[in-house]
C-alpha cells in the first residue's frame, strides 16, 4: 500500500488538521509577524504520520472528528515542538532539507517557539475535554524530556547497552506514537483491550520507526533525508548500527576517535563505511521488522476494519521507507 | 502583616506543596541521579507566592485541598520552568544568589529540564480533573512564551512604548498570577463574579509585582536580590525605570550606548545613577502602588473572610518588599 492509500480512511481529518495549522499560522500574521514567520516555517508541509495514527486509531471504533481532530493536531504540534528544541540543543543547521529555526532565528527564539508550541499542543489536547487524554499528553512530554536529558547525559559515552538504546528510543519516539494511538483509541471509545492493543501497536511501531531512522542516518541519501548522514555520530549519539559496530570491534574503533574529537570527519566516514560494508544494516533492519511484526500482532485485538488494515500496512510501510 | 501571617490560612496547604516538591525530587534519586540533582537545585527553598495565591483564592470559597493542592503545585512548577528557560536564553549566571541551571549543567540540559518541569506542571494541572483549569494552564504557557518571544524580538531596541512595556509584563508575570488566582477560584467553586474578581486581582497584583521587580533591578541590594543590579539593561530589556529615563533624556542617553555595546559597564553604572538621583523610582513606586490598590479593589466582590484580608495584605506587601 502507498501512503495515500494508508491514509485514505482519514483523509478528511488530515485535511482538517492542516487547516488547523493554517489557522494557527495565519492567526499571527497581523498581530505578531515574526511568530507568524516562525510558525509558517515549522508547520507548513510536514509529515503527518502522528495525526494519521490518532485518526486511524479512532477510526477503528467511533470516528468522532470533533474530539479526534484537536488531539490529532496536538500530536503533531507536540512532535514539532520537541524537534524545534532538539535542533536548538544539538545546534543543528538543517532539518528536512531546510534551515532549522535556531539557524534562522537563534537558539533563544527556538527555545521560546518550542515552548509556545508545547502550549498550543496542550491547548488542543485540553480541547478534547477528556482528562485521561490530557494526562497522557503531559506524561508523554515528561517521558520525552527526561529521555532527551538521559541522551544528553550519555552523549559521547561509549559505555551504552542495547537496553539503554531501547529505553532511549522508547522515550523519544515510541512514547509519542503511543500517545497518538492511545489517545485515538480513548477518544474513539475503544474498549479496554482495544486501548491496550493500540497502545502496544504504537509502542512497537515507534521502536521500528526509530531504528529505521537510525539506519537511514548511516545509509540514507542526504537529499532524501534533508540532513547530512552520520549526524548522530557527529552529535555523540550511539544508535543501533554504531552499537553493533562497537560490539564487533571494541578496540581501535573509529567511534571512539569521533567521540574524542580526533580526525572527526575522517573517522565518521570510516565508521559509515565499516557499517555499510558489514551485515550490520541487515541486522538492524531485521530488528526493525521484528518490532513492526509485533506492532501488527497487537492489532489482532481490534475488530476487523479498513482502518485496522491501514494501520497494519503502515507498520510494513515504515520499515521500507527511505526518508 | 508579615508574610507568615498572610500565608497563615493556607499554611497546611503550603507544607503539602513542599512535600509534593520533595516527592518529585526524591523520586529521581535512584533512577536518574543527575535529574535528581537538577530538580533539587531548582525546587528546594523557593518563594511560594504563586501556590499561596491559588490556595488563598480557594480559601475565599471552598477550601478543597485535594483539588487545590495539585494546582498550587502546578503554579509554582510552571513558574520555575519559565525561569529555567529564561536563564538559559539570557545566559544568566545567577538566580536568587545561586548559580543557574544553565551555568551548572549547560544550556542544553537547562532547556530539557524546563521542558520536563512544564510536563510535570501540566500533569499536576490535569490532576485537578478540571478541564477549565487545564485550558487556563495551557493558555497561560502560551501567553508567557509568546510574551517572551516579543521581549526577545524587541531586545536592544529603544523604540518601546509604555503600552508595550505593560503588555510585556502582563504576559510574563501577570498571566501566571492570573492563572494562580483564577484556578484557585474555579477549584474553590467560586461564583462567576468571584472568579472574575480574583482574576482581576491576580492581573493587577502581577503588574505591581513586576514593576517592583523592575525597580529593584535599579535600586535593590545585590545580596538581597541574589543577582547583579542593572541586569535588565545588560540584557537589552527596557523596563519602567529605563523607559522613564529615556523619556526625560531622549538624546545622548547611556541606555542607547549600552544597547550599542559601547562602554557597557560604565554606561550601566551611569544609567543606574541617573535613575537613582531622579524622581523616577518614586514615580515607578507610585504606579506599582496604583496597581496594588486596583488589585485590592477587585477583592470587594468577594465575601469577607480571613483569606480575603490576607490577599489584601499581600497586595500591600509586594509593593513594600525589598527582594
């Protein structure tokens, strides 16, 4: 299935999410032109996987757009807010092939824009008028930020285990996917096993998604990715491919040298080559596929529907994507 | 009245707010020692004016601590989160006489700690199980962050009006006081005119509070303040005293030179002296007193009670404080 087919059952909702973004952007055109520019920069033309997850999860039960729409919007806003802060913290120059907010407006304004987006996201979450969903929203931001703090604490450290890696990607990526699917289930009035099934689906989908992201940082096409390959290593972040490389060659490893800032560019190139010329990427893909299969497995607790088939297809799709 | 007398009707609640903070800090001692250290640094031994406002507002009607306590905690957490981000953005070294989070742990971790505190604050707000309060919380964060963005946009600009100054301090300080009092009123099941009265009280109290803060940045005692005087000017922020100084002496003004980074330290000293040796401080105090009187006036809509008398006394107190 193509993405457009996967999103088919909720395409009306996705159009409305985009309208919400446009309203948000346009609402500041006259009153605060600089904020308008910043919002337009981050909100126009992004991916929509998280809103689609919320809407599809709801579509599996009761598709009440008046409740689902604010939460689908909140899912994407929260995601974008964390990206804006991530880029500010990493001092990244590009994201999705475009200059980052911190690059264009400075770190200080990037931090404040992120805060503003958190607030707008929170407002949309509150607009669902469902306290369980609001709590899920706050808990998710808490998991993400403490996960990022852990990542910042362990940056440039070689002593990391697979479990720590999993914990980290669960915190920074899977938690948001869980929020997207679980909130959709709650607002769609799913029964408890439906909420649990969609929660577990989101969690495993998130892990698969992030592993593929981490693979693409080694083997992706820079133009497709819109950022330089090897940027995780440059920022001192150990991901699955580098974890496996360290495991195979614990001594005299280029990663060690990158983290010691020794011939950094040359050693990044060397590490990328070593990973590419090994079976590491294959192994990583097999792990991602494993989580994708687990994600799909949890959908069995849901009633059969087109939305369920699309969620199943999405789990396949995200492992095969190249950007 | 002394502060201890003002807080008397809600001292049980304030003790419990502190217990909530201790739980939050201690909860990370074993699982995430660095976060534990950071939380201890920002949460132990702060001011409690915002929690006191929430609790006293509730005390004017129905003092249901199970609802008021999470919101009183959220008020202070949201405040602290914004301070952590402010200091990170301003690259400030000290706050309340101690090193800032960004100074001790770096800007990146300060941003993430702020995010984490926003999330915890949001979680406490959600624990009130009151959607109106949750919305008020998100709206407040939105007002604060867009206010700070406006401040960042206008930094080092001399073209600022009194109205812009008011809008700025309303955004960054009064909004949080409004949240504190209005949420207390809502959770205390105040009738509409009680909610409005406490809202207006919080707004005017916040303006008075911030004007005094801005005065103290010119005439305060560095040891009492715990930060260097003149720091607003150093950061390019025009406040009421500097606004009045610019009005009196539009040409060849030291502020102009500070903002052009010309003999910065010397010109800060000069600006401080010029303000101190004029009637500007007196004028500023008279404006602060005016807002304080307005704040007290709005309390007349509330039924007579000890809590109301204490809120009235607080409006007097904050104009007379020296730190």
